[in-house]
C-alpha cells in the first residue's frame, strides 16, 4: 500500500481473514489511467488478499469503474503494473469473473440458456455444462425459473441470473461493478446476503464497486476509500466482521462507526467532485 494511505481498523480477534492466510491474490502498483487530458485514476496501489471481500467506495467520477476495468484486464493502465496470481494481467485472465450494473442477460434466451451461454461458447462438455448450470441455478434460487425468460423476472432475479452465469465459470476472483444499483434497499440487503453466501461457498476473492456506504460496510472485510478524480486510495477501513455474517450485522453497535468513518472522508471528497469546498 502507498506510504501515505491511512488504515482504520474495527477488527476483533474473530473477524476477517486470519493473519496466517494473507496471501496476495491480485496486485496493482503505481497504476494510472488517463483519457486524453483527463487524469482518471492514480497513481494507485492495491493488494487484494486471497479469499477476502473488498469493497471500493468513492465520489462519482473518481475512477472506481476504471479501477475495475484495469484490474480485470478490460482496460490497460497508462503506467504501473497489474498482476493476478503472480502473472501480469493482459486481457481478462482465466479465473476472473465480472458482473456489471446493467442487466446483461440475453432477453431471447431462457434463464438456463443464459447461464449456460459462456460455457457453451468455451466448448465445455455438455454433461459438465448441465452439472454446473444446475448447481448454479439451485444455489441462486432459480431452479424453478430455468425455463423462464428475463422479461418474466424481477430486477433482482435478473441480477441473480447474471451472477449465476459468472458462477458457472468457477472464478477465483469475482469483480462486481454496482450490481445492485438499480434495486430497492430491501432487495439490496437480501441480495447482499446471497452474495456473502456465494463468497463463503466458493472461497473466491471478491471486489465490489458500490456507491452505497451501508452496503460496503455490511459486506466487506476491508473497504478502500477513494479520493475525487484522479482516484487514489486515501484510507483502507478494516471492518473486523466474522466470516459467517449477513444483513443482520447492520444492527451491530460497531456498524454505525464503520459507515461514519467512510463518510468522514467521502463528504469532503464528494464536495470536491462537484466543485464545492463546502455547503452553506
């Protein structure tokens, strides 16, 4: 991590990733991204620990989605290095799955065929496709809707389809860019429970981009707080939650201080992002 970046910890002895298991899974060093004359990102450093749930919060336009693009290999940095499992990232690596905010389901395909789509494109054996798709549909509570089309589903269920389509590829690193942004608050909390269950079941490393501070505080082992553009990490907040957690954690007396810590930075950075030093 950068030498000037603060780390805040709300950790207790039972939470997060054991110290002995802190293996670096993905790494960014000195990463910058420029679009024309616009400096969008960095310089930025990040170590993702294998098996952790890491969220990124920051003001609008700070480069959160650009960070995900660079980490996934969908975009290349102008400077710096990106690695996954010790190898340089050049294109989307094997073992990386991505879920975007937009509904990416194919409206002309059934739920089953949507989930199977990537495996079929990859030439996976038919029996293996059936095994993986059946498991993913069952895990995401979609088995009864295998023959339905996306237009027949709620927004939350369509996002489950997109997550299931990623799950069948058996990713070791899951990148999520505001996947629940279009959902109401109650559905977001329940989808968060599903996401935590997926994280525990697969053992994957998860990086979530979100604008919702409560969502980041509920889901994460660590939260990276980004500055206004060009985005840099100004603090990493360690929540200290136990691995076996769900949305009921919002009632924990430590939940409020975590979200307050995030907002203590983001209020000022968000004002900068809209060109104001303070509000009346």
